[in-house]
């Protein structure tokens, strides 16, 4: 079972990862980070396949992928 | 559980000043990953441009120099000739490489300098406020072409990669895009090829990267990627040019 870890304080909320996750496991948070932005949140229950599409498109290198 | 995707060693663990969804962050990471994979971090010298990426040296964990606007390839030529054993590359935007630096770009390419160029084309001047660049598409609205670029008034988008490919001193020219994860991976392969060419002393290599600028295109980050795919790639077709 794979998983990703998002650096939520560094996320700028472009949500490109949300658009490219083939499983739809990343969503916009309702909370704000210290920049005052909504950030990307990972849902670990949905069966992440570790394809790293989110990390490849993240412009701020906020995502680490474990498999 | 093994970590399969992580921050490259050549990329400092800091936040960048780029806008949300900007392609510079992706391009910086690709350069850093390629340098790590080739194992040349200790002998790489990057030349930062003037433009949005002006403080790229704050993000890359290897030696860098700054150059005056457009003069990155002239500075790179000097550094490479004095230190031929080092890997020297420039990272330039379209305003830097294709407008004020056209002279330096064409002559460095024509001399066949053994350099690598990462050319970020976002069809606009980002740092100064979204003015029209030489690469701005016909009909594209910018702060200095508020009714869209018109060929009668402003001429056509400058295809500098195709122009450089005509020169005998140029070894490798490829145009890639950052519009999807698949294209980002292809872009990384092209950048790696350009660095390998330099390490193998094959001559001047340039990779043009079509990169999103959501802020000055007036679009969301995802819309900007779709605009690259649907509009920009028609004017600037992807693939190997030379």
C-alpha cells in the first residue's frame, strides 16, 4: 500500500495534484495553512497506487511518495 | 515502506517565491534531479537569468552565477572556457533569451559553445508585470497588448529554437512542455540529454520548455496547463527540432 505525504505549510494551493490524481485521493482542505491558503489534503483510505503523478506535477516539491 | 519520490539533493529545502501553479518550480526540480542523477553536482555551475527566476541560486544547491539581463550565455561562455571540466548551463526565460539576449544567444550557439541551455517559454514577461514578449501568441492579451497581439502591429511569435537549429554549431534542440505529468517526465529526459551532450563534449544544446504563467495569463493553474496543450503547442509544436 502506497502513500503520499504533503508538506501542508509549503503548499500554495494550486491544486494541480488534485487534477492529476488518477484515484481522486487528494482534495482541497477546509483549514488554512500559515500562508492563509487552503492546501492539498491526502485521503489515505482510498488505495493510493504510488504513481507519483501528484509529486511530478507539484511546482513546489511539497509531495513525498512512499511505496 | 520505501520513499520513491523525494526532494533532489540539488534543491534546497526552502519555499520558492513563485506564484501558485508556476512552471519554474517544476523546471528547477527537473534540472536539480538531472544533475543529481548524472552525479555532477560538485562541478556544476548554473547561470541565473534576469526575470522571475532571478534568484534561482537561492533554490539550487550548487554553484551559480548571476548575469546581466540577456547576457547569461556570454557569462556561461567565459566560465566554460576558463573551466572546461565543469558543467555549465544557463536557465533563461523568453524575455531574457529571445528578446534582450537574442544577440548573445545566436552568437553563443553559432560558435558552438559546449553549453546547456534551459529555455523557459511562458509567452509573457512575468517579473515586470505581464508585458508582451517576442514569444507572445497572436491574439494573446497582455498588459501591453490589451486587445491581443496583432501581426500588423507587433509581428509574429518568435520561434528562436527553430532559428537556432539552422546553425551548424548547434547539436541538440528540443521543445518540451509542462502541461501534464507525462510531459514533465519527457521534459526531464530532454534536459538530461542536453546535459549528457555537454559532458560528452558534443556542443551547444538547448531545451525549450513551454511553461505555465497562470498569473499573467489570467487563468487558474489547471486552465493554464490546458491552454498550453490546446493553444500554445499549436504555435510551438513539441518534439525534437535538431
